[in-house]
């Protein structure tokens, strides 16, 4: 699903115009990008939190192609427990996931979007912003459940812009309990993967 299709679905689900759905979506992506540029974390309430991935410089290999660059997004995305539950995913480390979704530097909600878009006279009212954000989360949930990718990129080039959400299958593996050092079996599970688009990656690097 590309950005134009996402906006159309948001408008249909919320009863808002496409222009208003686009204002809400752009408000969310702009606020998140600005927060990440400053090194802050940002959370869209009920959806997920975004932060800069602090990784040391290193040489890696793409498992699919020895010569291709490693798929290494500079932005970390953690689903909020509500979004994980809607997708029937294990929300992960309960308290940790909740904390990331509660204690982010920038909290994006209907009030924030209404303010960022100019309020009811020029932009979105708080009520319309709430409907638009709920439609975004619901549309994303439905698409990911079907196995679709959600691209919040430029309409003319999906790899540009903000980024892409998808479901990734994490294989079962053997891990270690960090407290005891004892080996444990970690079950296979599906996780939400976010790959930052070229513009967002450039903005945060």
C-alpha cells in the first residue's frame, strides 16, 4: 500500500476528506522526523515509538547478496502494546514496551496534530485529528494483517520520504537468559519492521 492508497483508506475510514487525512499523516511524519533530527524519541500514541538506533560503525554482509549493502535502518521502531495486541503479536517486554510508548520525548496525539496543523480554522480540529489518527492505525493494522507493506514515502517514489512498515517473521532460536546465562529456546514470532526512507535516513545521519 503506497501513500496515496493509505490516505484514501484513512479518508474512507474516518469520514474525512483526503486533504484532511493527508494533513494528519504529514503532521505525524513531520513531527517524528523533527524529533529524530534532534536526537529525541517520538511516539504516536497507541501505535509505536521511534528512536535513533545507536550502532557503531561496522562492516556487514547482506545475507541475500554478498555485494549488496546491508539493510540497516538508522531508526528503531517499537510497537506499543495496543498496536501489538491488535496485530495479535506478542507485545514483547511488556513494561519496557509500555515505557517507550509512554515516556518518549515527543508524544504525538490528536491534540498535537491539531495544534501542528493550525487548529480548526486553518487545519484540523482535535476531533478530526483523532479520527484521522485512529483511521491510520486501523488501516495499518488491517494491511499488515494481510501481509501488505505500508509505504509512507513520496507518491512518485516509495523509497523516498518517511519509511515502510511490514511484518517480518523472526525464526525460532536459542538465546540466553541474561540473569542466569542459561540457554533458553525463543519461539518463532512475527514482528513489525520499520525501514526508514531515504529522506528520513539522511535527516537523522
